[in-house]
C-alpha cells in the first residue's frame, strides 16, 4: 500500500523517526496504534457492513430466471 504525502510531511516523519530511534514504518505503526487507543475502539482490519437481519435466500430472490 502507498500513500501520497507532501515532501514537508515526509521530512517531518523522517526527522521524528530518527529522534525516536525508529524506522519511519515503525513510527507510523506506533502512531496508528496510539490513535486507535485514543478513540477507544480498535481499527478494523476489514470494513464491516451492517445490513440488518436477513433470512435464507432462494435463487428466485437473486436471479430473475427462476420459474
């Protein structure tokens, strides 16, 4: 995965990582963990869609070629 950040932000991240004795990747992981802890919830690995209760589906419910 990649993200685009400004050169100024990249410089600040590199400087802060050097100050803490970490790699930029480790610093970003630490910041993400701190952010998720600060919000009181975990960062989900995959998005969760709550679509409500759903019963069993039949082919005729999905496709219009059923007889």
